[in-house]
C-alpha cells in the first residue's frame, strides 16, 4: 500500500501545483500563454474512492502499460464501452498511471451535496440546456488550462452503437489538441494511453488511425468490439442518408 500511497501523493502534488493565475492571455508577440487553473484538491472521500478503485483494479489482475503522452493536453477516447466495469477499471488505470483526467457531467451533478466530490474526481460541469455549445464549453476549458486530459466515451452507450458520436472530434479540432486512444484490453488485462493522433479535418482518415490501435483490443464483451472502420464512422449508406 505504501507504493500506492506514494503514487497518489505524487498525483496530488501535481494537482496542487495548478494554482489559479487568471485566464489565458496573449504574449508580447501574440502567442497564447496558457495559465495553470486549479482543480479542487482531492478530499478524504475522493482519495479513498481512488485508492479503493486502484485496489480492485489490481486485485483483478490489471496493470498499466506504456507512458502518458506529453504535453498533457488531449482528448482521451474511451472505447469500446461495453460494461460498467470499464468505468471502474479505467479509474483504477488512471490512478495506476498517476494522472487525474477530467470528464464532462451535467450541471445538476455539481450541486450540493455531491458537487465538491464530482469536481475532486475530475468532473467538469456542462450546461445541457445549451447542448449546441457543449463543444465550445470544452474548447474554452482547454483554452484556459495548461494541463487538461478530457475523457470522452464516443459510443454514448454500453450496447453496440451504430457509429460514434463526433463531439470529441469537434472539440479536438476547435481546441487544436490531439486525441489519445484509451485502451482497456480484457484479453491481456492491460490498460494504457495510445499515441497522439492529431485531427486533420478528415474524420474517416483520422478514425482509421484510431481503429488501427483499437482493432486488437478485446473489450469485456468481445461481440461489441470495434471490428471495422464502419463501426466508428458508419457505413457509406448511412452517410448518404445523413
């Protein structure tokens, strides 16, 4: 447990270095200077939950592989999402990697009495009353943070989706940040973060690179695995109808 506590303390120290110093501003030559924005430091309950999830993750034989890409400003694609265990194992993985990624949540989840806990776990409130602006809200978050790893599950369901939602891609394009493939391979019980993939504006071409990483990844329910690029972008017939 000492090693786990040391890793948790390291992550907390990293978070504590993010002190608010205002929003992003322009430098003397016009370049954008990103500002470190403070997250709520993990409280007792949040730390206990993370340690419990890490313990469950390791007791079930999981381990992290690879390194966390730098700089730590990117979209983490969380797929394929086929089981509630994905969430538990993913949080265990992030604790194992010593990172504190963020996720979007509806505004009502960030009110008393659980609002503080949600923020401490990495939650970022999104005003669903303005769904069309959800992308811009996350773009604004990237613009004001020197470090921001946003997790998005593009399938939007634990069942077999016909194709992925594209909000994560729109955020990456508008915020000018790369995407990273989040891997949870139930075949090898290993997890990690894949290579940086920069969006080019050609969704199918970029998702082909994502598929190349995912095609050997075995989800909790293999029948719901990503088996072709059409599972991500849809078929040509669907595109023609859309």
